[in-house]
C-alpha cells in the first residue's frame, strides 16, 4: 500500500498577493545617479489616435467611435505600444502598480497581444455564425513568473514581430468588411467598428509601464482607479 502523496504548494500569482508580499524597494541612496540627459525615443501621442479612459479588461461602456479608419486606429495603438516598449530594456525589475494591479514590460505585451487575439477570434466566429468562446482569461488579475522576467533586446524584437503581425491581421480583416458589416455586425456584441476602437484601448497596458529613462528607474503609472 503506497503512502499518501502531497501535492506541492502552488504559489499565489494574483496581483493582490504579489503586492502584499512584495519586498521593500531599495533605498534611493543606493541607486546609481541618473544621467543628466535621458535619451528616450519620441513616443507617438496616444491622444491623437485613441481615447483610453480605463483598463480594457472589463469593458463597461460602448466604445466611442469616429470617422477614422478602424484598421488605422488599431495600427496606431500598436505603434504607440512599440515606441514605449523600445525603452523597456532599461526596466529595473520592479513591477509598477496601477490601481490594484501590477504591470511589467512582459505583462503589458502579453495583455496587448491577448486582447487583440481575443477580439479577433470573436469577430471571426461571428462572421461564420459560430458562438464565441467563453472568457477564461486571467488577464491583468495575475502577474506570472514570465511577466517578471527581464525585458531584453531580443524580447523587444519578438514583441515587434508579434504585434505588427497581429496589427496586419486586424487591418486585412477590417479592410475587406463593408460599411454595413462594420456598423451592423452579425452575432451578439459590439459592432466590429466598436471592437476595433476597443482593441485600441490596449494602449493602457503599455502606458502603465510608460517610457522608461535610460537610468532604469520605473516611472509613475497612469492614474486609473477602475481597472481589473
């Protein structure tokens, strides 16, 4: 008769647990002096491309749309995210809080990509008359071990390849839809135009990390209080 086997403890990766158990930040006196001039790339102005009122994990209002090409709205969001990501190799390893959530470079890229995939899958399912898949994403509620890894130049290259291809898939799909399909879309849910403008709100995740200075210190996160 064999003995009872005990399963190993599974660490709690929720953001609430991570914020409770997080070690104290290092004393600023021990940090290296920041350079006098910080050389950071120009970041496209997100306000000119899309409006980001709250985190898009839990949409509570119908997205506001306008006369802009929805494919360009999504592409503009990706350009903005990647411009910020170009500074993230300087990240010092400390997650940035935003409301009751924590964000890191890898987590921001994960959430942008997953959000684009999720609503692309929804749109494709509705176009062929299928039911959309149920939502089982953990989304921003958890910060995984992979989210906490250093963000290297190779990670930036992968993010560029991943997000630019997703933006092209979105553009190719939206560009062949008639105005009728964009604004009177099949299935249950927002119109496809509204979906595109909602996906553009994914810029929020990157904005929570922000543009990091060359010295490596994490900047302040956007003031958000309703994110999930």
